[in-house]
């Protein structure tokens, strides 16, 4: 179902909404460059978010970018587990809406 070749279909967004897509791409690029947070760490954050949102394209793209920025497999694995902990934590904290208390 998910094939990285499908990413090329994003060109249709640029064709049909060029101004918005250009702005999005500029924002995306600006958000991930070295700054107060180095690019490697931004890519590890992006991996964690991608696993939380469960976007296979983002997972592939940001894992590749993180490795290119010097991230190790151990760092990537830990980012994935941080995402898993936060996703599970959301279920735990939402328990407060289900429990009646006594």
C-alpha cells in the first residue's frame, strides 16, 4: 500500500496549490536545519513524531535524514521508544475520563 514512489504524487499538490505548497516546503526545510537544536536531534524528534503519527513516508524520510546527520541505530531505536512511551502514556492519562473514582 505504501510505496515511496508514491511521494512523486506530491507534485500534484504543487500543481494545484503552488503558493501553499511552496510555503509548506520552505517551512519544512527551515524547521529542520541546524539551529539551537542541531539537525541530527531535529531528525530524531521527527522520527519520534513520525512513529506517533504513524506516517510510513515520514518514518522512511526522517530515518534516512537522521542517519545522514550522524544518528546511530541506537539513537534511532531510543527515539522510537520515546514515541512509543508517549503514545502509550496518552492512553493512560485519558483513563481519567473513564474512571469514576470513589
